[in-house]
C-alpha cells in the first residue's frame, strides 16, 4: 500500500521520537480550516521579554519560565486574539505553536506572537502579562478585581511591529489604525516609543518598543499623554555606530524579517492545496515506478496494478506487503524502503492532510533547505497547507554546536494574485549558518519570487569600548566594524533586485536596519499601500 504518513526517520519534518522536538496536532481545528476569506497577509508581531535571557530568570519565576505554562492556558489566551492552535512542536528551549493565523513561540524568558488577517493580537496582551505572573511566577503587580485591574507581570522589554496593512478597513479592535495601537500599548507601559520607518506614501513599517526594565502604566492615570510616532525616512546613524548593551539575550542576538508582496503568479501556485496534492500524487507514481523497476531487475516481478487508481490517501496496490513512502524523496537519507514490520506504526495525528501536504511543499519549494538537515540534523519543520490556498510553517532549529540554544524560523504565505504576500522571519544567527545574511535573503526571495520586498534586521550591538588604551579591544572593535561594512555592502546588491530605501536607526541596545527592494524588471507600478498614514 502507499503510506502518506510522515516517518520518524524523516529529518526535515516534525518528529515524535524521544530527544527531538515533539509534534502535537489539533485535529479538530485542522480538519475544517479554510483560508478562502483571509486576505490581509501582513502580520502583527509582538515580542514580550520577561527577562534578558533564559539564564537570568528572576528567582520567583518557575525554573523553565514561560515553558511551564500549559498549552490549554495559551489556547485560552489565543481565543482573545481570535486564532486557534493547529499544532505544537515542543523542544528543550522553545515551543513552537502553528496557528490558524500565523505562529507563536514560547521561550523560558520571552513570548513571540505573530498573527495575520483580522486577528486582535493586542487584545491578548493583558492576558499574557497575567499568565506570566500567575502561571510562570514572574515578578508582578497584584490586581484589584474590584476596580477591574488584572494582575500583570512586569516585562523586561516589549516590541510590537507590523508592515502597513493592505486592507486597514477590515481590521478590528485596537488595530483599526496605528494610532489606536499605540494608545492600547501606552495604557499598559510607561515610556514606550513609536516609530514609522519608510515613506508615508510608500512601503513603510511601524514599530513600538519599550526600554529595558519596562515600567507598567499606573492604572489610575487620567489624561495620559499619548506617545508621538517618530517618522524615520532618512538614515539616523551610520552603520557600525556602537552603543552600550544591557545584558540582552546573547552577544549575537539578531532577528531577520522579510516581508514580500506581488509574488510571481505561476510560482505562487505551489502554495495552493490542489497543486500540493498533485505534487504529492506525482511523487507516489514516480516512487512506485522506481520500485517496480528495481524489483523486476534484482528480485522478482511485481504484479502489475492500476496505478491510475492510486490517490493521496493510498490504495492497496502491491501484493507483496511493501510500503511506498511518499516522503522518501527528500534531503534526508531515506534510500531504503520501510514496511509496517520494520517500524512502529506511524502516529495517526500525522495524517492530517494540511500537515502532510505542508511537508511536501516545504521540500519542493526549497524551504527545507534554508537550514538544511545536513547542517542541522535535529531541525524540525511543522508546515500546513490551507484550503483552498495559503501556507504556514514553523521551524525549530537546534544549534549545530551544543550550548548555542535553539532558534526558530517562521513562514506565512497568502498566494492569491490580488493580495499576494509572504513573510519569512528567523533568529538563527548568521555566524551559525556559515552564510551571509544576504545569501539567506537571496535563497528566500528565490523561493517566493516577489516583485518587491522589505527587510528589517535587528542586531544587538556589542559593548562600547571606553578604555582607549585597551589595544586588543580596540582591534576587535575595528574588525567588527570592517565586517559590518562588508555585510552592508553585500546587502546593497541582492541578485535580481535594486535597493530603493535604506534606513538605519540606533535603538537601546540594538541597531535596526530597514531596506526596501524592487525587482529590476518590475512593471507593476506603485506599491499597493492600503494604509498611507498613522
């Protein structure tokens, strides 16, 4: 028969054996999910840090911080956001939640929540602060039910960002405008800063962040002063400017985000359910043919069967008990055939069509090769293809070297021509991959082939050198500056694209670089702005 389950030996997909990230699928949600009416691809992105690193959790916090919180509690919080959990990949350092609208990542010390469509992400923020206090034990301000004041953990730092919406009139709750979002955040935090980066009448990106050791806004503060949005459309500092860093999460903390629009229409068809099904079925036919030829040549002749009746769900076609593996044509070493006698039965939760086809798309599109199994053998990709189209994937990437922690990447695609969009985000350090940031960008852009895209890169700044007589430290600083200059020069020339905008901004402990690119042969006119003001 034909087996479409994801085998345990498959190293570029979710796995369920001991010692590796473990996958759980919410079948009740996954079986009926439909993306027909989802048009707003650009996501809202929230990061809430409750300590500077996993190693610096406060004494009151649970030993594993936020990771002790049960998935049921997180699901209840996500109800406020208006999205649901499709599946979870659990690992030692991070739990990755694949959602009906994007993703959530839970580390011991921070939570990352990214949602698209008309989700109400900021409506879940007060509950996140309450969960961190009551379920994870982080230092907090005790609530007062009489005055409707919830208990809230005091975060170390908060980041909220998004691209300009394509369809702002469809948004709900606090997301109807950037000004409303800033007001919502100001109600929770003192001293936040709001920015608009890019052109008001062009592609732009919004950011709200707090300084280290965030202070909660007192509940009884009438006539609160609204945070002004600073408009950044020119370089603020030169690349390589150094500043003092406040014990952030590792010396090389960095987050890369690509926001891509106007995807090449034919190429985007690979993210449709019908196309993914056809690809999976084609793999069945190809593998069945190879098996027949091998059997005829070396062992015995297999009785002919009606391969045309084979489907994605399989049919009993071979009379010798062999099993064909639809996932064997992958980057993993799976040259041998596996039968039901060779391995334990595959987990039934891995037969969900959206997840099974998501794995096929991950392989065929090249996404599984961005952080390949040869370099990251313990990496896991949890992917899903929506009906009739749309694609989401979470990657959990344990470091190649022990002690470097576990990182993530996440991908979301809206392929419809009138609103096509794809995003790629990762915190895998470039020093780990052996590839320059520009190479990663080119690899991702080649997968999605956008007409235009923007890149934001957050990088932690090294400590400032105060002692001019420390020659070794000064030499190291000069080397870092030269490396940054080479990196910036390489980022100016992404193959097939011209860089239109570049804005560098000096933030507390970080450097933010925003770039906007258009394809050299682009003839699609001005960007589809949707939201042109704040």
